[in-house]
């Protein structure tokens, strides 16, 4: 088996990484990027087949060695051969195969397949690293395994605030903010000393309609000393604006908050809600 004839066909799985990188640089849409990632199935199949070939060849080598040993033992146990007949009958020529040569050939095939397997495993490793990076950056949909890991990270009180917020961003992109995640983020917002962390929590939790989260927003929108935190809390209150308590709180903030940015954000939330009611009235809903 010629190594030069193997490698071009082997590296097809590895080369798809370069294709994906080119697509990302060219600004292709997410659907095409997702479709390209599906080619990893072919790479996994090639790995599986190559591992099976290596295993089969190794088994053949073991059988060949056992056959050679058995044949040698059988030859040693045979009685001496009688003297040849004066005239030997004509028989077809038999081409003998050296068992050692057969084993050596099989060992060479195993060696070449081992190289092939190494290339494929290296390609798979690079692929998985790149795939993980794209998932973390939101370029492709996160796998169920990554989502589960991110949930554990959000819920882990011993993880750093930065790691928990990174996990929360991934859960938001994949619409996986469960009640347990909400409760964990409420606790974190209530205990952190960093205004940036509180603001980012409210930003990443926007759209969540959990009543406990709504109460947290009311508290921070009215009382947090940092205007950035109040602004993010006000923006996330839009999910609750149909409730009279939130409508009243937003109106008060729009009129009285010390920060121009916070007041403007409250006015915008109230304005969007008013336009929504107007559209519903026009359509009879």
C-alpha cells in the first residue's frame, strides 16, 4: 500500500476545517455553516472503519503466527521422509509462500493504517476544538452536551462570575434558561459586588417571564446605585409591562430617575407597550 496514495484520501476530513474557516471569513450565513459541520459524520465513519481494519489485521497477524507455530511443530513431529522414487511423476508446480513474508506484509499494512488512523484522529481533534469554539461564540447551535455543561457551570457557586456569565450567554442563545438557572442568577445578582456583573445578568436574562425574576427587576430598577444596572433592569422589565405594578414602576422611573439614560429607556419600554396596545385595538385582539 503506497503512502502517497493513502494520504490525499485520508485528509479529506481534516481539510473540511479549512473550508469552514474560509466560510466564516467570507461571512457565510449560519445555515451554511451548520450544514458544513455535518460533514463531521463522514470523518467519524472513516475513523470507525480504519480502527476496524487495524483490529482485523492485528487479528490476522495473530492467526498467521499461530499457524506458523503449529506447522513447525507438526513438521518436527513427522517421521523421516522415504527415499524418492526412481522416476518422479509430473505434478503441477507449487509456489510456496514464506509465512514470515506474509506476517511482515501484514505488519506493514498495520503500520500504514496506523499512520492513517493518526491523521484521522488529529483531524477529528482539530475539528472538535473548532466546533466547540463556534458553539461558544454562537456561530452554530450548541450541542445538548454543551448545553448541559453550561447549565452545570451556571449553577456552580464555586465557578467564577466570568465563567458563569459566559455559560449564561450560551444558554440564552439556545433558549435554555430554566427555572433553576433563573434562581441561580437572581442569587448571583443579589450577592455580587460588581455593577457590571449585575448589569450583564439582567441583559442576558431579558425576555425571561419568571415572577421571581420580575420582583428582582423591580427592586434593582428602583434601588441600585449604579445607573447602568438600573437601565438594564428597566429594559428587561418589558416582559412584565402588562402587569399594572410594573407599568406603574416604569412610569415613575421615566419621570423621576436621576439618570437620563434610565429615564429614556423607561420611556422607550412604555412607548413600545403603548404601540402594541394600539395595534391590538386596531385588529380587535
